[in-house]
C-alpha cells in the first residue's frame, strides 16, 4: 500500500472514530441525571421530577415558641375613653375606659397625690434611688415610666413620686381589668426577692432542689401571665407585646438560674427584665390599653 493510500485510510479511521465518540457524547448528554437528593433532571425539559421521599420530621418546638404562636393578635371589643376625665400631669386614659354599654372597665381607688415624694439631689440617679427604695437599681426604669421623666435629664430639686408598684398599677388604670396578672407578677417578685439572698450565696455553685423548684414555679407563673396578657378582653385594643417580650426574657433568665452555675449578673438580669416589663405595662395602661 502506498503512503498516499495509508494516509487516506487513517483519515477515514479517525473521522469515523470521532463521529462515534461525538454521537456517544451527545447521547450521554441527553440522558436524564439523578441528583443526590433524588431529583431527576431532563435536559430537554426544564421541569424536574422528584422521587417520593419521606418528609423530614419537624424540629421540636420549645414552650416559648409554642406560647408565642398562641399570642397572636385577637379582635377585641372596642372601648370608649372619657376624655373629660383626663387631666394634666401624671394621669391615664384608662381612667375613663368603659365598654360600649358605658360600664367602667377600670376603677382607680388610690390618690396619686398621696404617694411619697423625693427631691433629686446632686449626684442622684434613678438607679441609686430605685436600689434604695425597691431593692434593685433596675427599677429605675419603673420610676422613669411612672413619673414620665427622662432619667438622663434629672435636675437638682426636681420632685418625683415613689409609689409602691402595686399602688402605681392601680393609679395608671391596671385594675380591675388586669388585677390577676398584676397580682401574680408582684407575688413572683416578692417571692424571688425573699429567695435572692440564698441565690446570691449559691452563685457559681449547685443550687438545692428546693431552690430549683421555686425558680421553675416562678417561670411557669410568668408564662401564664404572658398568655393571659394576649387573651381577648373587653377594652384591650392591642396586646402589650413589649410587656410580653420582657416577661419572656424574665422567664428565660429564671430558667438559667434553675440550671445552676450562674453568677450574680444573672440575678440582676431578672430584676432588669421585670423592671422593663412593669415600665411597659404602665405605659400601655396609660395609653388606654393600646
């Protein structure tokens, strides 16, 4: 065979092989592919077909999440506010709150003018005043809310009132509409403060089973108040989400204490969150429960 004929044979051989490989490659490219998640993709069709797979089990929800799902906005009967009962100074729209039939929803039985007063002196801060009168400086937020003042703008000689928290709840119109919730929160606070010295001594150590049981009881009661605040009641125009958020954090911090190995900072955070919750509850009531 001549060199010329050999070269023509080789060309035909390579050409044929190239055609075979090209055809095979095209065939493979058109084959559906199966991904690792069972999805079958057809290159000639943009749609995909997914093989039946058992659904993944849902993640378990903790009680905080379950409670939050129940605390959804609820349509409640509208209420009237008697504007003639709203006076200058520290007062509340809730004072004139009635249902549509005219029945009073709020009864104020204390006179705010009789509450103890305090004059701001040089170097005073609401934190220090609250620590002396309420057992923790974190109730300074409560004093700011009740007196409707800016804690960063105190002036020497300025007079503020120092009501007991129970009296303040009454004065801003949280009774009788929220008497049970207020009473529960104040009972938890009182019992926690009675337990606080023992908790302080146990900081960084293992707490006793009795202490753990008490803390978990406080936590359970707090969650109950959270849920009740979101319930449908005449006169409640909008659930106090800011109060509920603070109570949730309060309950979470109680849970941290119940697990033991906490520091005194965790104890302070309990008062901090409760102080915020009380402050927001006062503002909420003053605004006529909205």
